[in-house]
């Protein structure tokens, strides 16, 4: 879909740390996911009672929920957030996400 990621993990003082690297080609991502991005932007306006069944259906089909896709701390959410940032520039980008839990 124009986005790929890799998670690198290590320990710091005995605590697990992770770095998520997201590579994104915004033009390919836009061509594959553009129509869906427009719908996703309206998702957060829905009441929770309507979001839950949508999340279940999307997870069954894709392996992740729309809520996860909108969460920038999730790899797919980081990719979507980067796509929004890079959308107008048309440039490729690499996003680094510190995935450590506080």
C-alpha cells in the first residue's frame, strides 16, 4: 500500500525499548488508500456505539481496527499520520516512532 515498517527492539537499564521505522511513498499510498483516508477522517466524529461494530468488521478483514489506524503510537497509525503530513509535498518520507511504554 505504499507503506512499510520495521520494529527494532532493545533494552535500556533492563527496560524494553522499541523503535518503529515507517517508510512511506505518499503518492502510492494516496492512490491505494486515498478514498479510505477521507472516510477515516470522519470516523472520530461517530459515537462509540457506532465505532465498535465498525472496528470489529475492519479488524476481521485487515487485522487492525480503525481506532488503531488513527492512533499514531501504532505502526499503521504512524503511517497514516505521516501520510497526512506528506500528502501535499509529494515527497517520500521515513518516520521514526519511539515505541517505548511509559
